[in-house]
């Protein structure tokens, strides 16, 4: 359904994100006792007494600060207020009324939206008595709360629900693709998001680490609903422990876990770095579809006089990028420029394509035949024995997972799994998605789909299927 919207606004460090997390019921927004932690709009679904609504957390409003980044934060807060049906104006009862609060109040009065003043950080009766000074801001609805302890939040929610319009009509449930934009800090993730949307939706700055939360933005492309997840740049764990970035890395990894496709953004001028490899590994280990987005290509292409020279360099460039990340050899690559809007539609088209492959379910009979053909062409011999394959089935999709029933799972080697994965990619379109295998001990009966099929006399060896070596690896690996 079309849900009403509630926006939380106020100056920095008054407890907006803590209140957001309290209402939503989980730690979605980053919270730390440092002004200016939240910069982008953060959306989450909430419900009270059976009434659903969308809650928005915003960056602190600094009405007279000329700093370009803080100006963008203010613009984001303004955009949230435009969307909102009810505005929660959060103030700090301990610090008391400040000139900045008065400036924000003047700003809010121009919105013509219902405003509830939330006098936060009321930890005792003395502080609660001090909250009366906020009536001077000119709003009739004042609620005292302690977001940390939950004091007064239920009464505040009652007041919010009373002001909300009726939810819009139910919409038919449609398929939605979740695409996470991931990468190191300052590779152009938020710029890519803004280029896709055609608006300044995310805060953009040359300062690394500008995005601190994973931000969900609904979007539609070619009739397909997509949720774009802009994530904070991920740095080495040793550099973020105990800092604000420690929590943002957790959010980014969680964003990867809940997405269908990861758009791994790489800075073209810097090339593939260890951080890019590590982040790509997160997406692969999570079993997500992946697209390599080589961003800022305009800075590289400017050195070439002709398009032919540029295209020739692209081939070498992508080969150099792929060499350190063989585990992502299934991921297609696209060269982009967020500032020049170069190949932005191609990014979206690839995201749709690889997600379809990621979700594809292949019938058992077809998977069995493809595995039979692969095993016939190159049997697995390991530890002096030949593994016998009895049955194969695609046990799940997203990611495509094939269960193999064999006589001895301990004989399997990861190089042979890679060979089987390559053969499955030849037989079916699994571009952009990892393949996984699960091994089970069979019962001695071959799959009727190929039990009586003639043995092929084709080549006994393929380049992509080296002899298996003895290994202590577990029997279940990523393909």
C-alpha cells in the first residue's frame, strides 16, 4: 500500500537517529555521540496500533553554515520534509533551546506540514520540567521523550498516528530487484546513484566516507521495480574498528547480504586495488550476482585521441582487472562515467540481466544431462579412484545451487567444481551469477535422465579441467 510518511528533522546531535531506531525497533541508522553522523535520508517501515507508515531519518539541519557538504545535508532534509505527511522536530532538553533551534523552527513553519516538537533526552523529572521552554517555538504539540530508554515514545506514536492520513490503496505485489552499490570510499558510488536517478538523491563529496549508512531508494527501469542501496565505502577492518566507520562497514556488509545483485564500483584511474578485491569477495561469498562498474572512465579516456585507441585499451584494462579476482570471472564489466552519464543505462540493463540469471531455476532433467555430458567428457579421478555420479538436481536458485549425488563426496576437488561450473555456464545462461555445488552420498542408482545415455568419445581432457589433486577442502564449495 501507499504508506504515509513521517520525517525526523532537527539540528545535529539531538538524538534523531536514536529516536528513529527506537520507533523502527532495530539499529538501522548509525548512532554515535558525534554531531553530524547521519547525512543522507534513511527510510524504514514502521507500524503503531496497526497503522503502517514510512519513517525518514535525516541529517542535522545547519541553517546558516556555508560548508558545501552541510548545505547538501540541509537539501536532503528539505527533500524529506517535502515527502512527509508529519514532521518530528527533535530538540535537546538537556542543552536547552538554542538559536539554531529557532532557525530550524522558522524553516519548518514554512513547510505548512503538521509538526510535533519532540523534547528529547528527558532522563529525569528535573530535565522534563525544563522542556516547557520549547513552547516558545510556536508549535502547540510538545512531547517529552527519552529515545534511549523509550520514555514518552508510545505517547508520541499515538500523536503521530492521529495526524496521519489514511493509507493509499493496495497495489498488486510486484517483483522487486535489490541492487547494492558497493566499493571502496570515494570511487563514485553516490555519484552513480544520482546519475541513475537523474537527481541529487545522495550526498556527494570528494571527501572519502561521505555516505555512512546504507540508503534504500525505490526506482523503476524498463518497467522493472528496483531498490537501489547506496552503501558506505568499505575499508580495511583494522582502520575502522572503534570508529564511526566500524558501524558503517557493518551496514554495507548487511546491504550485500540482502541484495540480489552487487554493483562493484571500481575507480578506473586507480585500477583494481586490494580493497576492491576484498569487497568483491564479500559479494561472492554471500552468493550474490555481480556487475563490475569501472567508473570515472572519462578521466582515463581523455588521454586517447581516437575511440579505437580507447577501445583497445579497454580490452587490456579489463584483463588486468580480472586477473587478481578470478572468483568473479562470471561478472560482466561496464565502463562508466557518472559525471558524463556514460553507459548508465547499460549498468541497469546488466543488473536486470544478471538478476534474471541469478534467479533462474533449471529443470532437473536438463541439469542432469549437462552434468552427465561434462563427466563423460572428463571423468574425475582422484586418490587413485574414479568418482561415480548418480544424480544431479538444481536444489535452489538465488544463487543457482546444484546438488550432486556421488559415491564418495571426499573425492571432489575445487578445480573439478570449477570445470563443472564452466560446463553449466556453456549449457545455460548463468552470466553474472555464482554457481554453488552441494555434494551428497548417492544410493548407487544413476539418474534415469541419463542412465542409459551412450558414453561420448570426445576429448578426454579440457584446459579448464585439470587433474584433481588430493585436498582436505570440504565437499561443499562456491562455484
